[in-house]
């Protein structure tokens, strides 16, 4: 009968193709003959994708293993629909072996269907049939007797019993369509089961393509046609912080933007407002997109100010409507309302903004809504889109089993949901700081003049769900604004700014040229000012009073310590240090904290020291350049060398949440330099 290796390989093939299922959607199984170590006897074990896993990346560790005989024996103790939730807990008494994933709610479907291999998938083409008002008739027309139909039923043990009965009643059927939900296929071999899944999906695609009317969404509304790419992306970057603030009233969210053609076409269509209001149908869809999106009912050429004003009005309506939806169906046993803010916002002419606890969740919500658009197009093309009833959506969204899944999710890292922009972060202190913030859960914008280096860092951090690289010369006002816009477009806004970009020139007063002086001040004093100003605009727009904001200056011991041959560098560091105090006093009203870090002697990994500053300072102090770090350490109280990682740790200390009332502070990270003690 094969083994779990076959199942994992089949799952990965199906899960990696978006035509077959969406991210973390669907599940697969195999019943395998295994020797039970406890008895030495051969037993049948059901291996099934565990709760919350993703087929495309599934490994053996993501499978739940259960005795088939025990799963089937649960029929003896099943007490009916009013007792569905207790059945999932009973799966724990059916587990085979140690470890493995938690069994999902769909386990009964896989265990009770009397075939060795079962696939349950969420393909757009099948869900289009499943959500058509005449879905049973269309299924019959498309598949004849080869694919059966089962009316919508919430996933659970009873659905497993229904599927078992259908598989027996229609022995020639290759599977069935679940109304409002998706596709299940079965076979005696893994290869045949996979082939049946693909066959059914492709056949549904062909059926819809052949039968569909030319304009499923009706005529194009001229006033909602998409702007040109550059114009819509510029507009999106300006709107993103406000929309992120809207989506984050109840909990901080990260944003994702999509202007995929399928999205733009849908928004511009006559039917879009009506269909958007109907919401999605497949449980995997609306669990990530909420019951329905927020549709901004303005023309594409509406000004940014008009869109923001209307978005705020519609947000209040959305919250009121969502709260009413919750109150209509909630009872004493229902979990508390998780939040009334939209997860999807559609804007004519611009595109779609989606939100989640982190970038991946936000991006996946967008992918799911595109799936929903495809489903609606298919259903409207051949029939009329008819998602499952609102009451059923509530039963899924606020199901205790879904709540249990959320409770099982690992606790988020301290900076989860926060977006950090770190200048000069392709190397040195900036890189170490960005690395620490990303490790603690933040999305990071690697902003640097060295775009190649920044791109490598972003890739090292995990790619666009974790970090993006942006070229910026912080002395250029337009480039700084564009950098902050890029951060807003990538992640929805900015929560943390680390002003780290810098350089240093060590010369005596009489040798310091005006060019030297201007360069030092342009990069660090002017650059920090520009980055702070543009980022503060974003923080204020995203209503930072609710979600918080931080600006950190990487200043220097030299901001308070007077040393020789250092007039340009020392004075610009003093400028940065006072910017901290000035901005802390001004921006506190918006919930923005401003603090500084004063390092000294950070030689290892430093771009500044590698560019000549190290040789210059070594000459000043009469030591070998290779021993400059040791020299700096020996002149400190603690006699320990300061490393870039120590600066990153200090930044995290300010951001971790343990110092929520600290602003206007400078933290020395210098090993202890008495002459630089703050007074």
C-alpha cells in the first residue's frame, strides 16, 4: 500500500500548484500497513496532514498518524451534530506512535472513506461549481456520475460519515464536490488519487471556460479603471499608512499591496461592490479575509485626501456591521470577538490592501482573496454566485476548534507586526541592528547606498516576507521620501526607524575642509533629519497613538566627549544627539518615542573604520590599526571590546516593550568611558 513518503511527495506536488489548492489549504491522507512496535502485529495507520500545515511544504513531521480501526470505532460514540467538537478531542485517543502533528477537523473524512488514499483540495474551478446557485446540476452536467455532490456541511465527524456513505453509494465515483467548499477524491493508489484530483480540476476548468459568458462581472465601469502603474503605486504608498492604521485599531497589522490585473479588473467591474459584499465562501478563504472586504466607493481619480476621508467613514460602518454580525450569531459559548477591522480593502484605480499579524499572513490573505475573485468569476460566468449562509460563516469563524487552533499557534516574537527601517544596514552596526530586529520578529527595510549588499542581506533574512532592500542616499530629500514610500508599499508603513547611516573623517581643525564639514553634516545631521521627518509623517498617518512608533539615533560617545582631530564628526554627532531630545519633546504627542545610542570603538565589521577612519584614528593614538579595537577596549572601565551586536542589543532593549515610558534617552554602549558619562 505504499508508505508515508509517497503521501508527502504527492502532497508537495499538489500543494505547490495554486491551481490545485491554496496556501495551507486542503489535506491529503494515506492508509498504510505498519508493524505496531507494541504488539509486533501489522496494523492500518492513517497518515493525514495535520492541523494548520501546508501541503506544498509538508514533511513527515507535519503528518498525524492514527489507528484506522480506532478512528472508525469512533462511530460508536458519536452523539450527533450538537457534539461535534468533542470528536476532535477523541482523535488523541486514536494516535499511533509518538510525536506528529495535531489531527485536523478533516481527519474523520479521511479515516472513514474506505479507500487507501484521499485528497481534499480547494481549487478555484471546483469551488466555482460548489458556490453556484445550481451547483448540483452543474456538477452532474460537468462530471456525470464520476464526481458526486454533497450539500454544504461544516467540516467535522458528520461530514466524514456523509463522505463514507457517498463513497459506498457511488462505487464508480472518483470523488465528490462539497457544496460551498471544495473537492475530495479517493483511490486505492497514491498515483491514481493524485491523477483523479488533477483530472477533476482540469475538467472543471475546461467546463467553465467553454460554458462561461463573456463578461461574468458585467461591464467595466469607466470611473473605476486602474490608473497607470506608476501613478497607482505612488498613490498606494501614500494611502498605505492610513489604511494600515484602519486595519490595526484592534491589533497591530502588517500590510500587503497587490495591483495584480485580476484584482484591478474585478474592482473596475459592474458587479464588484455587490459580490464583495457577499463575501467569500470556502472556509479557508474567509478565515483569512474575514466575511467581506471594505470596498472604497470612489472613482479612480479621487484625491488621496478624499480616499482617506471616505476610508475612515467606511471603517466606522464596517466595524458597526461586523459587530452586528458577531452579535447576531454569538452565544454564551462563542469565543470573544477577535476584532472588527477589515482584513481586505479594495480601492478603485489602485488595487487591494490586505493585512495580517505578519507579512506572510497579510500576503496570503491577498492570495486567498484573488482565489475568491477567481471563484466568483467562474460561478457568475456559468450561474449565479451563492456563498454559504452568513450564519454558517460565523459558525466556522468562531468555532471553538478554530479558537483552539489559534491557541496552539506559537506565541509571536516581541517585534512581530512591527516594521523597521534601518539606514546604512548593508554592513556594520546597521547590519547587526537590522539582524537583531529581524530575529525578534520585525519586518526590516534594508536601506543603503550599497544596493547589491542590501539585496544580499534581505535575501539572507528570508526575502520579501521578512526584509526588502531599498537604495537610498540619505542626503537626498527625494530619495529619502521614496525610501519611506517603498517601506509603506512593502509592509504598510513604518514603526521603527534606526538612523544609522554615517561616515567619519578624522582631521585636525586646520586640515578640515568645508567639503569635509558639509559631507559629515549632510550624511548624519541632515540625513537623520530627513529620514525622521518622512518616517514621522507615516507614523502619524497610521495613527501611531494606537500602535506605537520609535525613532532611534545611532549617535556616538563623541556627541559628549571632546577628542582631538574630530571637529566635523564630533559636532555632527552632537547635532544628532540634540535631535533626539528635540524630536522626543515634539513627537510624544503622537505616541512616537525618540531615543539614542552612543557607541564607541566599534571596529569589527564597521564600514566606517574599514573606509579609512580606523587608520586615521590609529595614527592619532599611535597604535597599529589591527589593534585599534583592543586599544579602545583597554581605555574603558570594563576593558571589553564593543561589537556591532552590542548596538543591536541596545536597540532591541529600547524596543522590546520593557521601557514603554522611556523617550529622550541616550544609552552609552562604550565599555564605560567616564569622560563621556551623561550629566
